[in-house]
C-alpha cells in the first residue's frame, strides 16, 4: 500500500487481491468513545461498514467479511484492515468516533484498488526430458573405498592365517611320517649272513 495525504484525504493504493491496513489516530484521553469505519456515498453522508464498541466494553476488535477493526485505546489508534481487495472496494471512506450521537471525524481515506499484474510463467520442459539431459550426480566413493579396503585386508589376513596353519600341519605330518618309517640296522652275522633288526615307532 502507498499512502499519501492531499486535501486532508489520505490516499491508499493497493493491488487487487491484496491486503491493506489503515491507521486512524485519536486522542487517547477519549478512549471511552466508540469507533466506526464508514463509506462515504454522498456529501454529508457516511454509511457504516464496521464499528467497535467503546473500549470499556470487552470487545476491542470487530470483523465482518474481509474488513476488520482493532482499537488500541492506550495508543489512541484505530487500525482498519481490508483483505482480499476487490475493484468495488475502491472509494472514499472515513474513520469516526462516536458517543451518544456526537460523531467526530478522525481521518478521510480514499482507497484505490489497482489491477493485479498478470503473472507470466515460462514453459517448463517435461521432467522426463530434464532427467535424461542431466548429467549423473557426482557420487562420493570415499565410504565405498574404505569398505573395500577393509574387506580386502580382512581377506588377506585370512589367507595368511590359513597358509601358516597349512604349513604347520604339513611339518607335523612330515615329522610323524619320519618317526613312523621302519629303520633297518645291519648286524654282522655268521657265514656271510647278515642279521637285521627292525624297529617301528
């Protein structure tokens, strides 16, 4: 919204479909007076749109449709909020305070509703085409390499252990085979006949 002041009239411009807030200040010492937001239709006449009761009643806020009022008696401020602006909302409005028929003008406001800017969207390529044309994302192989190295090292250790165990078993078998062989010890005999002693472990 872009407010400006001219001829004691505050001009507020906002785009169609938007939201605008207008502040109407008053003497905080007159907090007990009721507040009103009205639309001026003819000179001297103002048709009420929305009003809030005096601050001494427990209803400091009021709303109707897209318009809402909030009264802050300590700050002496009446806030008018209009949401979802339409072209027909444009016109001349007034903030008023009222007590027992004594009506006082707080601010005259001219609300201008601007045409919403058309939003242009660029045509999007089909997702399938985008996925085909895109290069594959870079993959971090650090974890893969670490796991592969760990598995290779583990396999190498297992092979080494098996080789050592096989070597020990071969030696033990050779030692047992050597002790189990029959040993022939020659003894000199009589008449050219040799005697032998066989032992077996």
